[in-house]
C-alpha cells in the first residue's frame, strides 16, 4: 500500500508564512520592549528565519512597523464590527462599536504599539492608515442612520473624519495609561455623551 506524497508547499505559500512569522515576532517584540529597543536581527531570530529572509520582505524596520500597525488596524475594524452587530439599531451599534474600539486600546500589546506608532511612522502616515481602515466603516454607519431617519449633523464624510479624530484622541489617552481603569471609564463615558449629543442616545436595554 502506497501513501500519497504530501503536496509541496508553493513559493507563494512559503513567502506568506515567512512574512506572517516576521510580523508576529515583530508585534511581540514591539509590545514587550518598544520599537527603538528592537533590532531587525532580533525580529528575524524570534521568527525563526534568516536576516536575508527579513530583508527580502522588509527594506527597513520602519516598514516592519508599518505592516504591524496595518495588521492591528484591520483587527480593530473586525473587532468593532463584531461588537456592533448585536446592537439594537444603528445608534446602539455605533455606541457599542466605539466603546469596543476604545477598550481594545487598553490591551497592553495594542497600547504600546499604537502609542509608539506616530513617532515611528509619522503622524500623517498614522492618520492615513486610520482613515483608510475606519472612514468607510463610519460612512456606512451614517448611511444606515439616514435610512433609519436619524439626522447626521454636517456632511457625512466630514463627520466620519471628525468622529475618527475624537476616537483616536480617546484611544491615545487610554493607550498612554492602559492599566488605569478609572481613566478608561471616564474616557468611554465622555465619548458616549458626545455620541448622544450628536446622534441621540442608544436604546435602553429591554
């Protein structure tokens, strides 16, 4: 009886696996000791690959950091959507999603990387990443709000960017002191009140 040979891993699959290992290693190291204290060789060693493999995927440590932050942004969007879905109507979903975004920033891994990001990547780069990930999501929420007869103050695209700025400031406050539960509660409560003033209260639970 013969056993079928295992299919060979393609070059594309190997490359994707190596890149994922590098990002996972960099994310852990950036969270543990910060960007400045982490070397490229250390990232390669933690990932179990050669320095050449790292240089093949990323020309600089800053490129690694940008990829890690993009990955975090995508995870935050997925987290916000998952938290919002059980909401009773668009306003409840908006309140739930915004609170989930802010509370995620209290995670120590998330907090340190997000706190370092503006200094590492530049404020404009970070703002562009945020806008690309979040503005379309907020624009969709505002379209649903309009369909429910809820007035969105001002132009929807402008309001999406203004609300994103508010959330980013809130996230920065939380990320700077991620273990301060009282501060986190104050920030989340303040944002909830702003959302209520702008769009109306979330429905009371049954």
